């Protein structure tokens, strides 16, 4: 009978008793993890450092590429806040204040811009926009009402209005990892306003006549700070769900404080 303290040989293999299976801390030279060799306090700091490094590398790899050019085309809404004196000046009636109160009205149109990026966050932008609609002047009524058997002087003659801007300036963009980019711009330039009458009108205060087709225009300084969001759909196309601007214009000797909201498509070209 073999002793339990001696190995039993069988061919090329040898059975080792459990009593002989032991490890010595002095003689064990197997490689160990750096985290296991570290002290408990240092081990926690090392783990945090490794996690932060991994997240930083992932964020850099996932950051959006910066396009060379961006072209935006979309629809736009303009809320005009005017002093009211503009209408009298447009109709060469500036000697009398026919509109004593501020005027607020809506115009609808388009907005387009071309931006060139200098680097990942700074660029330059040129923008043009146009807005169209009608404004009811409280002191104009149709000339046809003078010969009507039952005149209705509560009916007003709408003033057909066209409001256009041409602006340019710097733009700053925050391109986060993922699909969303946030931007802010400060645009300075020129505003142009044109008005006309589709029918002959009578001025309510002195019954003077203004013929149909009367066209007046004027322009002046404009400035527009604003912000917006672009959501990337693919390498070449983003959707701009909203762009909000304060648009200050100064035409016909009066200041207009307007609000503008735009939305549309943003096309990207090239890479920085």
C-alpha cells in the first residue's frame, strides 16, 4: 500500500498529494495586476483615473466633425413691434401723427444663410431674409366708400408690406458629442422696407386721397443677436428645429424692436 505522502506514478503522469500543494509568498513570482499590487487607497484613485481617461478618449472619438461650410434654408416668422409713426411717414403724412399707439403685427417669409467655419467653434455668417404681409392702418379707409349708398368707414385699407434684411457677423458653435450642435451669432447689417396700396384710400382726418399703387420704401441699420440648434441627420444634412433672434431695425426715423423665429434645413459641405 502506497503512503499518502509519496506520489504515485502511472506512466508519464504523476499524482501529487494535496499535502504537497502549497504556495510560498517568497517564491511566487507570477505577474500580478497593478491594481492588486496597489494599496487599497491608491487602488481606488487608480480606478477613477482609468475610468476618466477612457471616457475622455470615447468623447473625443465621438465628437462631431467640423464642416467647412454650412448652408441654411428655411421658413421664418417676424413679429414686428413698431412705434406707429412709420405708417404716416411711408405715406408722406409725417406732419400729422395718425397712429398714436405702438403697432404689433406679423409677417411671414424665408431665411437663408451661408456660414464658413474657421475652426471647431468659431465661424463667420452671412444671412438674408424676407418677410411679407399686410398692415391695417387705422386712418385709411377705401375711397370707394365715399360713393357707396351705405358706406362702411370701419373697413380699412391694408398696407402691403415687404421687410427684408441683409446681415453678417461672427458665429460661435458648441459641437457636443452626438448629433446636436448649439450656436449663437451676432449679425449686423441693413434692413429694407417697402409698402404699397392695392386700392385708393382716403385719409380719415382730412379726407385727402391716396391713389392705388402708391409705393414707398426706406432702409436703415439693423442688428440681430440670436441662438439656435442643429440636429444632425447624416454627414451632409441637419435639421434646425428652431432659431430665435431679436431683430432691431431703424427705418423711417423710427426704431422697431422685432422678434424672429426660423426653422428649416442646414446643409454641410467639406471638413475642417
